[in-house]
C-alpha cells in the first residue's frame, strides 16, 4: 500500500488481487479490516506524528467489493482524541466511489518522545519516501 495526504485525510489506492477473495470474486472481509487497520495506523503516524497500536476496531460491511472491478480507495481521518486514545474513521470505496465498508478504530498512542526513543518512530517526512 502507498499513502498520501489530502487535507485532513490519509488516502490509499489499492488494487485487489484474486488471492484476496473469500467467496468467488468478493474481497474477503478479513482483508478489508486489515486494510482499514493499516491505513488507520498510517493516520496515527502522519496526522498525530507518533506511533501507537490498535486498541479497538469495529467494521461494517455494506456492499460487496468485487476484486475484478477496479481499484479501491481507502480514506481515513482522525475523529478525535481522548487522552492518549485516537479514534480513526476509515472508509473503503469501490471504483465507482460507492462506500462499501467502513470502520472506527481506536489507537492507543504513545508520546512522540517515547515513540522515537522506544519504537524508533522516524521523522515524519520518511513516511513519504
């Protein structure tokens, strides 16, 4: 996956492959939640400029995603902070820009200092090289 920023969102365009299907032609739900969790973590990295880990995830599936209908767009943004807990909203849109699945992820975040010292959090700009 590759990521870029657009306003308050982190975006990724991803092309599903046949080996990610659950039922015939459909993107497996576990893959969808993994994609959502990955972009949520990048949102913590680049928007909050620290590191963290998933504390809670909740996913909803509204519309089947077919692996042979084009690229998917993932969009994520920070909904809010509660102390060191970040709530991240993630949407997966199909090639027709229809919202197929979405999730809310809560991340436990570290202080920037602890992230650099203990987790080797790199400089912000290194995420986009």
